[in-house]
C-alpha cells in the first residue's frame, strides 16, 4: 500500500514538473495558478487510465506503435485536461506538438530523478 502511495505521489510530482516546464517554455500554453492542482490531477488520472488502453491497442495493431504510446497518452491527457479544466490553455497546432513532447520528456526525467532524491533522503534519515 505504501509503495502504491509513493508511486502515485511521484507520478503526480513528475506530471506537475512536466506541465510547469512546458508552460514556462511555451508562450502559447498557460495554466492558471488556481487551476494548476486540478489540471495535474486530471492529467495524471487520464494518463493512468489511457496508458494501458492505448498500450493494448498498440500491441494488437502493431509493434511499431508501442514506442509512441507514451507520447499519445500525454497528448490525450493534455486534450482532456484542456477540455475539463479552464486553467489549461494551449493554442496553435505547433504548440500542441511541442507541449506534448516537453511534458512527456520533463515528466520522464522527473520520474527518473525524483525517486533517486527521495530514496537518498530516506536512506540518510534512516541512518541518522
């Protein structure tokens, strides 16, 4: 149970980092400060639910699609979050493409780095 909670917290944090980086990097993408938490929650829920579904479709329809599942999931997450939340606004086709790539990449990097930081901190606390 604790592992699930930690995994969920890290996933939320990684997505928050991804959305923040994309917002800072792209002029045509904005997130309201008041809607940010809601946008992160919606985006994460959509990714968690859509990811396995899109993976099954990719496996069924061809191995070549499997590498793009994470990017497609990120795009679907951004679209649904934009529809559900008034706080996320992305304008322009090129901004949608760049936002998808930036959110995916920043979330991936944060997802790799954050566990290392927390594990190191937990080990140091345990030793103390």
